[in-house]
C-alpha cells in the first residue's frame, strides 16, 4: 500500500501529491466537487484544508477520506495488479 507524504490543493479541485516511493503527480477531483459528501468542497476553504491521515489517506476533517492507493493509480496510470502482483492469477474454469 502506498501512502501520500505530501499534498497541496491547487485551483480547480486539483491535488498535487507526493507518495512514499517518490512518485509525484496531480489528481483532478473536480468531478466529485458538489456531489454527495463532497458538497462541502463548494466552499473552497474546506477543499484547501486537505491533510494526510495516519495511514497515508487524504482527509478533510472527519467527513471525507480518500484511499491513497486509488489516488496512486490515478497519478501513475497503473492498475492494481501492477502494484499488487498477488492480484495476478489465472482464473480456473470448471
């Protein structure tokens, strides 16, 4: 599991991230803003209050947290099986 070690909120609901393996990149979260629990991001100051939680997740208070692995996949373009080789297996058909 990858952990975020640095985060910065940028204009347009974009986060600039650095992960524990040194990978850096940006993730556009604008498609979430204003929807469901992400409605609180309509107040820009709230979005800018992003912090890194104890497990490397991104958190906004106790209301929202985002999995660091899913963000890592977005930044790198990798698939889960690329990062977790144990997910690669041949299906057995009966």
